[in-house]
């Protein structure tokens, strides 16, 4: 694939979801909420639920596989860096990327590392990748962002869980989005959302997290403009990190209040495009969420070639970044729209009881050896733990 000469950016982008799905109507029926709170209030209709034999490794490798299939052997040999972004790590020492690298059959001449800063780290991976490619344009960097969002059962955060992955390839003359050099940054040591080492579920102060997200957006935008970034009017579409889709709407309203007061609701909705469509049914996928928003935008709208997209990445704690890219000609034929629709539609509805069982299984099994039941419909499965080692295998599909 070839794009704008000499530019660097996203050459390919693909997604994967966990195999089960829970409609938020089911959750509402059990916890007494009105379904409108979920469908309208937070803008979420479903969430993907990971099976026993799925984790960030299987989801991440599943997202990357179509990229490698399309690129063939020449791509495989050009990938000398694999960056795995996640906050649902499976080991305190060994990178989830090393497991994914093995499942994907990549060659040994590869540097692999896992990155963590809540939902932000895939953007850190992207920035590192840009530097690697700038130094040697022959390099292709594979970035995998995969997460399973977990909050305590019966807590307000429960409706904003999810399980999905995005994978993207960073290279020279990218086929999808050429990234521009100016970025805006904003970091702040805040306790809005975090997960201590002894917990499998996040601790969150919901209201504080919304405030911190919006303040970070303002900070990152102001820094972007101070650094010579484009005026608001020159940015055609906006993609936001989406813990729930309503957050992106709130964020865009906030940015417009700051940078384009007077812009009406219809114009603001056009600027978000179709970027909310995947996240609305997949749920929060933490590190992957922004890039699934970008994928949904590209899948859902023709005629974006040459248009500028603004991207806002937020990771609680917090680190955030605003940056832009230019959509490349020919993108519509490359974004696998039918495959994404099929992935979403093929998920198996899970009963409320099974969803709760799956949720508690992780803590119940901690520290033990066990085998998982065969449930995933993805290309790879987590077979269980044997002698303290996590075992993975391809499935038949
Ligand atoms: P809550 O406090 O139970 O909900 O949980 P609420 O009472 O605020 O209601 C939500 C919205 O629904 C409100 O709209 C209600 O008015 C509306 P708003 O006033 O905000 O516009 N509503 C209804 N609408 C229609 N029909 C109805 C109805 N009832 C109510 N019948 C909360 C919401 C988001 C706090 C909770 O789900 C939560 O704690 N989630 C987790 C935290 C989170 O997602 N934070 C987002 C920002 S931080 C971030 O993005 C980072 C993150 O991804 C982690 C990372 O970086 O790794 C989370």
C-alpha cells in the first residue's frame, strides 16, 4: 500500500471483539435502572464480554491477524517492532506482546514491549512508532491495543465495561491516515481511575473522571494550538477516547465551547461522523477505544480523503494528547467494513448469570493451575495455566 509521499502514519487498522455480548437492557432489568440511562444517558447499547479462553493476548493477536494476512511475507519481515498497549496485563514482567508475537508467527528479529498508562498508552505507542519509522523508513511497527474493562459488579461503572482490541501498522507513505507533527499534551497526577496490583477491577471516581477528562481536553487543545497546531476550522472530523459514547459528545461540546462557540448541534454531530458506532456496541476497550473510533469513522463515511481528523487520547491518572492526521485516498477499500459488522453481529448473547460467573472467575482462579473451557470463536485461545505458565493455542477457525 502507498500513500502521501514521505509522510508517516497509519497504514492499516483492524479490530477484534470478545465473543460474547451482553445487551445493557439485560443489565438494566437486573439492577433496576431504566434502560434509557444506558441507551441514551451514556450512549451505550451493548458490551462485549470475554469468554474464559479469551484475554488481551488472544484479542490483540486476533486484531493483528488480518493486517498480517493482507501484507503477506514482505510485511512480516518488515515488522521489527511490536508495541503492545494494555492496562489489562497478564503478567507483571513478561510483555503480552511476546505471546502475541508467537501466536502471529512473527520472526525473531523484533523488539517487543508492553506499554501502560491507562487508556492513553496506544497513543504513546503510536508516537514511538513514528520516531522509529522516521529514523529508518524501511521499518514497519505493529501496534496492538487490547483491553478488558472490568469494574465491580453492581457498581455504576458496570455498564461501561467491554472487551475488544485494535491493531494498526505504522509506516512510511501510509494508506489510511498520514499523521501531522504537531501534538498537544496534558498530564496531571489525579486519582480518577486506577487499579492497584492486588485488584482485577478498576477503582473509579466517576464524576471526577469526567471532569478530569474534560479539563485534559482543554489543556491538550491549548497546548496543541500553542505549538502551532491548526485552527479548529481546519479540522473536519474529531475522534475521542470513548469510555462510553456520550463522553465523546460531551467532549466535543466542550471543545466547541472553547474553540468554536456558536457551532450548532447538527454541525457538531457531523464532525463526530460515525466514530461512535463501534464503541456503542463493544463497550469501553480502554487503549483500543480511540482507534476503534477512528476505524468506525473511516468505515462509516466516504469522501474523507484529504480531510483532517483530530484525535484526542485520554488515559486516567492522567495523560492525554491531541493530534491530527490526513485521511488518504483509497481508504474506503481498505477498512474491512463488512468484516467489522460480521464480528459484531456474530457475538453470542451471554446470560446474565453466565456473565456474572465469568466476571468472578478471574479472582477465584488467581494463583492456580487450570484449564479453560472452549468458548471463543476467535482465531486464538487461552488454554489455561499449567505450572504457572499461561498457554495459548490457535483455534480451528
Ligand atoms: P452514574 O453516576 O450511575 O450515572 O454512572 P448518572 O447518574 O451520571 O447518569 C448518566 C447519564 O444518564 C446522565 O446524563 C443522566 O442524566 C442520564 P448526563 O447528565 O451526564 O448528561 N440518565 C438518563 N438519560 C435518559 N434516560 C434515563 C436516564 N437516567 C439517567 N432514564 C458513570 C455514570 C459514567 C459515572 C459510570 O458509568 C462510571 O463510573 N463509569 C466509569 C468511569 C468512566 O467511564 N469515566 C469516563 C471518563 S475517564 C476515562 O475516560 C478513562 C477510562 O476509560 C479509564 C482509562 O483511562 O483507563 C475510564
